C-alpha cells in the first residue's frame, strides 16, 4: 500500500503532466479516475467496518439457517411420529370394524333365532289356549245341558 507521501507525490506528478499537456483528459478518463479514487478511499476507510459487518451477517445467517434446519428436523420427526400413530390407529380401527361387523352378524342371527323361538312358543301357547278353550266350552255345554235336564 502506498504511503501518504507517495500518494501526494503521484498527485503532483499527474498534475504537472496534465498542465504540460502530456496527459489529455476527457470525461471518461475523469470518471474512471474518480471511481478508482473512490474505491481506494472506500477500501481504506471502510474495509475494517465492512469486514466486521460481513462477519456478523455471516454468523447471523448461519445461526438462522441452523435454527431453520433444527426446526425442520423436529417437524419431520413429529410428522413421522404422527404418521406411525395414524397407521396404528388405522389398524386398530380396522380390527374393531371387523369385530363389530362380526358381532352385528351374530346379533342378527341371534335376533332371528329369538324371534323364531318366541313365535314358536307363542304359537304353542295359543294352540294350548285354543285347546283349553274348546275343552272348557265343551264342559260348559255339558254342564248347561245337564242343568237344563234337571230342571
């Protein structure tokens, strides 16, 4: 890096060359020289601050990225756990569904058997009552006939 005395000497040399028309300046050269001077000035003055800011930003970006990756990993693990629970619940529900269907079929068959049994028992009792009624009616008629003959 040139020292300040070297820079001053260079500026004086360039000024003398321009005044003697050894260097001819136009707009493009002036803009380019100004830009180069600005770059040199900026790099000297702001290099340490810029480097510190970039390191801080790098650290911040890296910590944010690490946090995002940790969050993504936790979310993926939780999603995997929820999926396993879903599969277990689905299997259990399938088993329960099969058991309920089997119970419903058994209950339907048992209901038919109970209905049939009740119907048969009701029919037997009705037949018994009809037979008893007929027997009672016959006895009543015989009793009435014998009562009427006694009178």
